[in-house]
C-alpha cells in the first residue's frame, strides 16, 4: 500500500511535459502480436503479384524509352529527377544493364520478373524482408519512371511497401519463420509499425473527406454520378444509375462523413467495426463499379492490417471473457 | 529508450511532412477557387499553401540539399502527393484524337491505345495531367510520343493531327433528357515527317 502511495506521489511530481511524453510513448509503442503483419505481408504480396500480372502485356510499352513505347519514360524520369536525383527509376537499371551489354528489353523483363517474384515470395513469406525491399524498389522505379502515367494506387502501394520493408519481418506465419525458427519479434516494435499504418490511414481519410466536403458536387450527388459515368470508370450503365438518382446525394454526403470522421470513430472500440465495415464496403464498391481493382485491394489490405486484426488488448479481453469497453 | 526516441522523432518528422503535403493540396484547391468556400478565403489559402510548400523545402533552390533530401524521402515513402482524389469535384474527362492522313489520301481517326485495363487507367491519368496548366510545357513532347506510338502501326501515314479535347459529361437530368457528352477542343498539334507545328 505504501509503495503504491509513493508511486502515485512520484507520478504527481512528474511535470506535465514528462507525463505527456510518457503517454505519447505509450501510444506509439503498444504491445502487439505479429498477426497484423502477416495480413499486411500476404495482402501486399497479392497486390504486387496482381500489379505485375495486370501490367504484363503493357510493361515494355509503358516503360520503354522514347520512340519504342507509349510516351517514353525519359520525361517522367526528368520530372522525378527535379524533385531528387536519388529517387530510384528504371533508367538506373537500364544504364546498369547497358554497362553489362544487356539490352533495355531484357532489363525491363528482368525488372518485371523481379517484381512478380517478390510478390510471390511475400505471399508465402519466403525471404520476406529482401522480397519486401525488392518489391518496394522495383515498384518505385516503375511508378517514378511512369511519372505522368501513375495514379493513386501507385502512391498507396509505395507507402504500404515502404512500411512493410521497415516492419519487423519475418512474422511467425511466414515460411522464413518455419525454416529458421526465428525468435518472436519485440511486441512494441510491432506495435509501433502498426501505429504508423493506423495514423497514416487517418490522415488519408480525413484529408480526402475534408477536400470532398469542399466541393458542391458531393452534396448533391452529382460527383458520384460523374465518377461512375466517366470513362474509363464507366462499368455501370448510366440507365441503371438513373434509377438510383435519389440515393446519390445521400451516398455522396455519407462518403464525405465516413471519411472525415474516420480518425475519430475508427479508434473507438464500439464504432470501429462499423466504420471499418463501411470503409471496406466503399473500397469494394469502387473496385467493382469503377474497375479500380488495384486501388481497392491496396486500401482494403491497409485497412484490414491496421484495424481489422484485433489488437493484443482486445484478444486478451476476449480470452478472459470480459466484454469490450 | 534511445531507439524509442529515434522512432518517435522519425514518427514526428514523417507525419509533419504528410501534413504539409496534404494541407498544401487542400489550400491549393481553395486558392484556385475550386471549392464552395467564399472567395475571401482565397488570399489566406494562397499564403497557407506557400507555408505548407515551404515546409516541404520546395521554396529552396533546385540544388538545395534540404530540398533534395525531403523530395527524395517523400517519393520513397509515396507521400509526395496529397489525398484529395476526386475532390473537391470529379475532374473533367479528356480525349486525344489522332487524325491520320495516309499517303493515298485516306483519313482515319485513332485514339492512343494500350492492351490492358490497368494500362488504360494510366493513359487516362496521363491525359488528365496534360489538361493541367502546370504540365503545359510538356504537352507537345507527350502528345508527340502518343502520336508516334500510333504512327508506328501506320507507316504509310504522312501527317498526324492530334486534337486534345475536354469531354463534358451530361448531368443526370440532362442525361434523362437525352443529352450526351459534348467536346471542347483545348489544343492541337500537327506532326509530319519533316517537322511539326502547333495550332
């Protein structure tokens, strides 16, 4: 009892700054198991593999140099170099290949094979960290060399692979763990990297929701209509959409509300499942109704890894039979 | 504890940069008057955008090491662009039509083509960027590349006229009354084997 009192007194003596720091550290480094990391690794493995497969017929056409492909990768690389000459690009690999008397076509093929292989290795968890680094590097090279051809899914893939390669791989469900019997990773390091992902998603949705709220088209449903009839996203017939015209304003406002309130309601255990379910449904709809399959998948993977896998405290409560707070 | 401090510091810097990039994007939208906010906000947004851009080191000289380090990090982490997709409103769709003049006098119309849907999304992204003012200096080079990609499949073509248009989609009410999309030309280029001229 006396020791408890002295602890409380000592705690009171701590200045507010120090208490704030302790709370911040407590938030940043929660104890976590590696289940979320397994979901993240497998999900991104699938994402990278599909990315490579979807682009296999156009890979050379999109990333070849001027005069051989669609627009030539030199312009994209020049724009990227303005932001930083050390940003990886396919031109580096091509230049390296030229020094070794390897043609551009061969280098691009090797890059594609490397990316597809890294995706498959991530799926099974073999050489997890090298695979994550290769996937991040080759995908970044392609995204930066593509430059003007890149879209939202590329940014999210880069971010997700960036977090994955820095996370404490391998996880205990990987082939690596089965082969080498590695020691369990530091639970607080696992918690930190999950926090990174969680906080990042809060930024993504809050800014996305806020920016949408500032457009009149999200209040009257016209933006939903325009996004669904706009090529190349026009997979649903406009004649069918017209039947739901009265639902469009409600859906438009709901999307804005869902996104802008995500950083609040996703943290509350009572509302987490509802918000997560709605966000996943929104991304699944975007994927199926607009054909943005890779964008939908990467967002679903990031959300499920960040908030879909129960954290250590929730699992402990479930095991002890206590209801969730 | 030492390692934790490094992680915490990195967390702070990383999300400071994410905030700067995101806010720069939102303030840019407000400053150009694309939102429902009153125009009185434009000046404030312009200043706020400058501050957010400064935080990313973009106001420094092109060879400034701080700028280059921040730029490289932003690209490596995939956080160089904000998250205001389809916001504040869904942008217009754009189309590039290539008019092919054959040697024998025939005229054909073609659109730049890719094989897969995944690549089609990228082509759409490219065309939408071309419409933006900031990519104006790159338009001719990109359009020439796209024209050349079609030209390779039609070697007997002596001239290509590339016309870039904004496609205005009908509103839901207009669609119900039978209105379809309308095209508004933005710019065009003529390319021939001898050279090219802008119109």
